[in-house]
C-alpha cells in the first residue's frame, strides 16, 4: 500500500482515482464496506482506490480536551486499511492551514488538482473547509462542474443497529468486547512498543510490559484477559490493566501494563499487539501494594481460566 503524507507530496501519477474522505477511526465493518464498494467502482473505471484521512483527527485538533477516545492510532489504522486491499492512503496533517482552507479550495487543491477524483464516496453529514461550510451538496455541485460523481455512503447495520466508531467506543467502555469485535470484524487490539516502566510489578511478583498507547484517552479501562502477538511464534496469554497513573503534577496518562503468564524474557523495545479477550473488572485504586498484589492474583487466576491456561505450579 502506498502512503502519501500531505498535499505537497501528491505527484502526477497520483492523479486519477476513486476516493473517500474521513477519519475512519477503528476501520470498522462500515468503513470496510465503503472501501470494498470503492474498489469495485475503481475496477469498473480502471482506477485505483484512494483513502484520504487526517492526523490528528479534526475533533482532536479543535477540541483536544473533549475529543473522544481513539480506537486506533495512525499506525493501527493504516494497517487495518491495508488489510482491506486499498492501494493508496493520503494522510493530511490537520493543522491551522487546513482548518482555515475554504471548502472550495479544499475541493480544488485536493480532489481536482491533486487527486483527479472521478468518483467520491462520503457521508451525507460530512463537513469540511473553513467554518465547516463544505457539505455534501457543495461536493455535488463542484463534482458536476469538474467531472466527478459524488455518492453518499450507505449506513452499515449490525443487529438493526448502525455500526459506527461511536458505537464501538461505547461497547468497549461497557466491556462488551464480543459485540465490539463483531462491529470491527476482528477482535479489538492495541499495538505499541514495550517501554521501561517503574518496575513496581516485579516487587510484588508480577513483572509487566509497559506498552505505549499513543493516545491521550483510552477507550478501555480496567483489567482484561489478553493474548499478545510479536514475541513468539504463538500468541502469549496474559492479564492486562489499562488505567490512568499520575506522572507529574498536573499531568496524567493512560498506561497499558501486561503480565504474561509463565514468561521471563527481557522484551524492551519490542513491538507487540495486545488482543483483548474479556474484561475482568473496572479500574480500581488500592490502599497498599499488598491489596494490589492480592487483586492481581485474582485477576490472573480468572484470566488463566478464561484463556485455558493452567498454573505453572
């Protein structure tokens, strides 16, 4: 899959395509349906499919303190899009310049001059350009003028409910990993590199991998039974906790800490994928390390039972 970062990196050979534009957080079944439809349309027209997305996501730019939790960081999103068969992704940095660009200029510079779009699929509630003046009707008018067709994305439903990034976030928050996986078309996973932590887990007999979430807010909180890819030929079972830990005064961040069962190897710097199988409990605060240790013992025992892993002893 070809990755193009920024309008300035669009080249003449990127001209001529079918395209869609959006945040595509989670790359759920609704997004995947749009991509499949676009690839079919592209095959009819003999044109490649191009997905245009933003980094950061627009709501993160305009409302950083209240933007919803990310389902996928950029790396995860790109991998999920690649797995659908899409040939090209254009990532636009959402900055002051892009936010201030008039809607007509956005269409002219990106869709007409940059990509030479022949067919465009967007949601009927899609808004773009300065003051969010650009909408579906403007795209249709400019499409008629510049020779590209604009189609409204069809709503994708599961069990009579609309599949959306918002719905997936709500399901994850509620601990309904099974339905979230159905909406995503895959189990929910988080990828990241193993970083050095405070190593307190070792002092209570539970060494943990600290995985950088690359998110200001996590859609998950609490303890989970998990499986981890990237460290062995097979997925490794374990128990994980996601929660907020105070770092310095006035600053907090979400941490993903994973204890792998019957595993004792240094993995700092390794890139791992953590698959969340079942939620065990909500995040808790503990008055002592001993209380924490006892709870982790219970969590580990429950996770072993869920994953079918016998105690090493």
